[in-house]
């Protein structure tokens, strides 16, 4: 069982600080970037808003 120390020299019996740092350092390599995954989502939101505006305009013209 290794005795690990946190950033301030505090004893960390579980070594969780070391495991967390290893996870944070590896995370960007294993996951796609946030900008790549947000592209289709933004397009979908803009499309839904456009459809709602068009339907509202057609309804307003029909009831006028």
C-alpha cells in the first residue's frame, strides 16, 4: 500500500488525489472535444426554433 500525499503534503490514504489527477490528465485524449459534439445540437435547436416561428406566423396569418 503506497503512502501518497496531496498537494499540501496531507496524507491521502486512498490515493484519490493521484487517481483524480490521472483521470483529469487523460480525459481530453479519450473524449471527443466539446465543440465537435455541440455542432449538431446547436443546429437542431435553431431548426426547432425556426419551425416554431413559421408555425406561429402561419397561425397568426390564418386567424387574422
